[in-house]
């Protein structure tokens, strides 16, 4: 394998590790989620730049298929992450609705009648 392929593989592995770690985290930590998003965006940008410098025709089929397998794994992790984030979004939405309803219920109380 040439140097660029090794570098490409290294960054792909970093993306896998990063995505797996966020899957196991608490999504309520918005700062951590924001940091993950920014770092991931930069990492994918670097991966894209590296891939543009590789002459893919010169890479063996075995190496290409191994890299493709890792990329597919990242795609599957992304689908799982999106699913978990959508579930979290729905939970937050329900909490907001519940808080709003409780606020509206409290507004209806006339505290001047309480002795």
C-alpha cells in the first residue's frame, strides 16, 4: 500500500472510532454533540482531500474492497446515529410540550382564592 492509502485508511478508522464513541454517549450533552459534529465535518473533509489525491486505478482490488467495506460500515453507523438522534429529538419535543402544558395549567390557577 502506498502512503496516501495508509493515511486514508487511518482517517477512515478515526471516523469509525469517533462515530462509535458518540453512539454510546448521552445526547443531552449538547456541547459534546456539537464538538463531535464539528470534528467529524473536518475529518470527512480531510478524508475527501486525501481521496482526491489517490490514483485509485493503481490500488489493488483487495485494498479497495477493504476500504469500501470500512466506508459502508461508517454509513451503517451513520444510519444508526441518525435513528438515535431522531429518537432523542422526539423525547426533547415531548418534554417541551409537557413543560408548555404545565405552564399553561399553572396560568389557569387563581391564587387569590386560596386561604
